[in-house]
């Protein structure tokens, strides 16, 4: 492994273990294991393209059914379809209103991160973060350092659930899909409901058209 790559991966590790109290002892064997890569991947259902929407197939009605609220209680903000955003990134911000109280809502998101080629600007950084052409080692590192992570089989090239962040990451050809299930980590009422955020995030990825 090249020295620069080691340094970059080490920096990523420091960031990961400092977040959310979710760190665990580094497992060297797990870091070198790439058996999580889906050898049966058949190709993208949605390909990355400039100006694409991150969630044009995701409906408020679907999210309402997941959270047992009225469709009117769900707001999906898509930067590619709004004049409020100067940068039209393929991402969506999701708000699920749980009551008439001003701050009683759950937040989530969908983002599409374009793969950066090794010879492009910031290629080394992207590779260390798992969004470059050679992403496998960075993904194995992310899995090895968190207690709340698990591989989701048969989804994309690889799929990682990060429970502490309610986040599903799915690697496809040319990009990474990042789905955060709507939630509120400091809302005791919401926490008491023990929602299956992993199931919700997977269902969101399917409803948005990225996977079957």
C-alpha cells in the first residue's frame, strides 16, 4: 500500500472513530477482507449523469406510509427542482412532521456522490473516503471501526448500514448512494418507538428506483 494512501486512510479512521461514540478496536483482518463485494451485481438501474435528481421517483405518500402520517406531513426538498438552491446537487432533504409543534419533525436525506477517478482533482482524498475508483479498502475500514455497522448483501456492488447514523451507503457503478432514514436522535418520544430505520432506509433506496 502506498504511503500516501496509508496516511489518507489513517486520517479517515481518525474522523470515523471520533464520531457518535460508535468506535471499536480496529480489526486488521476485517480491514483486509473484501468478501463483502457483491460478485452478482448486474449493473445500475439508475446511472449517474450531470443535473440528475437524487429522488424524483421517491414520493411523499411512500414516506408517509413508513411513518404512519398523512402525506401532507412529508416534505421532500429536491435542489434540482427548486430555485432556493444555487448548487443543484443530486440530493434530497426529507422532513416528516409528527405533530403541529414547530420542531416536532424527523429529518433524513438521499444523496448521490459521484465517483472520482484516480487522476482527477482530489482523487486520493476520494479514494480514502471510499468514493474513488478503488473504494474497497476504505469501505472495509469504515466497517471495521464502527460497532453499529453491518453489510447488507445483494444490494449494489456493496452496501453498508451504519446504525448510529441511520445511514445506508450503497456502491454502484460511478457513484455512491447515501440514504439517511428520517429520524430525530435527541427526541425521546421518537427513540421510544424503536423504529426499524435499516428497513426504512432499504425501502427508500428501492422506492427511489436505485435497487430492486
